[in-house]
C-alpha cells in the first residue's frame, strides 16, 4: 500500500473513495430458500494516506465481546483524522450468530479453520473465500477478536506468531500483559493472513454469550494503541500495560482436567498467578463429604478457567500455562502477588 497518497478501497462490486465511509451488507452465501447470507461491513477511508487495517469478530457466532468492540470503533468513534483505511467486520459467521452457536450451524464447520477459503469448494470455504478475498487481502494488518467457548472464560491476552517480526510489533503495540506465542492452526484467519504478509493477531478475552464491559473498554484502549503505533490515529499514544510477558511453546491443549465428577470450587480467577503446589480448586460430591484436590503442577498463569462449576471425569478445569522464574518475578513485582 502506498504511504504517499490516499487510495481507493476496492472490493468485488464496489469501492470506497478517500474521505468516504460506507456501510454495507456483503453477500457471502445463500440459505435453503436462496436468500442471501450477508455480513455487515463498515469501511472508513481517510483523507490522509496511511495503512489499511481490518478489525474482525464473530468468526465464532456466540463470541460477543469482539462484536461490540468492532461496532464501537465503526459507529461510535470519530474518524475525521483517520490516516489510511479501517475495515470493520463485526460478524463474520452470520449463521452462527443468528443461532448463537460457535460453528456454522448448518454445516457444523469451524469457519476459523477454512481460511483463506476456496471459491469452488465447501460452503465454509466459499464463505471464507469471499471474506478473505474482498476484505482481508487488501489490508496491511489485522486484529481478530475472540472469547473462550461457552462454559469457560479467558483472561485478556494476545495470541500471535512472535517469530514474525511484523506480527510481533503488532502484538506488542496492543499492550496486553500476556502474549501467547504461536503460529496457530492451519486455516485460522490470523495464521493464513500472517503467512500471506498481512500481520494479524488474535485478541482473547472473557466468555461467550455476553458483553463484558470492562474487557471491551480494555480492548478499545488496545485498538487506540495499535492505531497510534501505525499512524492511523496520530493524535493517540501507544499504551504500556504495566507488566508484560511472552509465553513461548504453549499449545491450546494445556487444560488441567478433572479426575473425578462433582461440583467445582475454584480458588482462583482468570489471570491469577498460582505457585507450584497451591490448590487451584476442589471437586466435591453433593454432600461435601468427599473431595478431590487439584494442585498446581508447576508455577503458572490461569489463562482460562471453568465457568460452569460441574464436571465429569476428564472435563477441563483450567487452562494453566507454565511460566519461568524471570516471568514469575516480573508478575509478582507488578501485581504484588507473592508466594506465601
């Protein structure tokens, strides 16, 4: 993208000139009745030159926090001084959003495993292709907002390929305490876009099926910080979160699981530092005369925790990520949480 002159943003079927804002519902599929399935899109093209950024949410239809973040940027912020272009995509999985389900409900497919999509393939691939070809490919970087799945909640953090220099810059600019480093699974929007030269990060926060205002406001501060870093909002400044750490070598299957069925009494909250040997939770029967204690197998962060407090054996309890001694000291110093 040129940084000398404002450019027209072009997609199949239309274009947005510098100084214009357009709201549209873009068709990505059809229903059984041959009615169009259309995603809402807001394109804000500034009068001044600058990068093109996309903000996406609702790729899982029941993850609502991100939808409100993208709507706020598109509809509530003043864009008179925008340098570049902002592409706002608040609901990518329209069918899932209508049904309040995580996946594409008709096909039971995860839209976030279908990118960059294929024009003449499955339904999920065709939807992903329309989104990617029209609104992701023209961009210079992107922010993709997520929450945990139903019955769980995630602490506020970034997931990014920190081996990619441009993506690492983007991740740090958002200003979270925690960055979980990894390229992501094949077909994920952030992985495919990053590999295509469009640095993209995932923002994880909270739980499905609700708006969590504190997290939404926190994320909006992060968007302002990113826009400051890249010159889209030259009146803003890059934020510093107070303490920050990068977790390397993690994967999404680090959930500690229940060895007994029962009712869970969680002793910590999402984002807490827990030292090795401390009790994370207890699982008891209805009479509370039998219990199973779950202790921290190492010192780490509770990145995600169970919200629904009932479990079968094998059910996940918490997403517990190991941290090193240096990271432990930094977190303790910044939060005042020391090992008693």
